[in-house]
């Protein structure tokens, strides 16, 4: 699912797809479709750490920043810390 936040702070669902594979081609195709439907002004993409979405976002939205969502970031950090230190 892709959600967007407008300048006025209103959140909208922009698109959703079911897929077997979240590779770069899948994400690029979805981003291309959104742009064809009129999506402009993308400044920030927040997602999990999947390399496919990062590469597709970099190609589709030149100049936009990418950030790992806080939940996935926390999980990634905790995976690298010994259990007794968590």
C-alpha cells in the first residue's frame, strides 16, 4: 500500500497492489502509474529497508529523500544487539 500526505497534512491512500515479489521492477511500475495519474512533488519516501523500493524510488522520484520507517529501523537495530543488552 502506498499512502501520501498532502501539503495540508491530509493523508490519502494512493495505491495498493498484491504481488509475489517486491523487486525494483514492481515498485518502479507502481510509481510510474502513480505519476501518470498525476502524482507530483514527492519529497520523502518512507518504507522498510527493501533494496527494490529504494532503487525504484531513487529512479522514479529524482531528488526525493528516502527514510526507513521507525518500526523497521528499530527492528534492524535490535537484531544487531545481544538479547541481554536490549
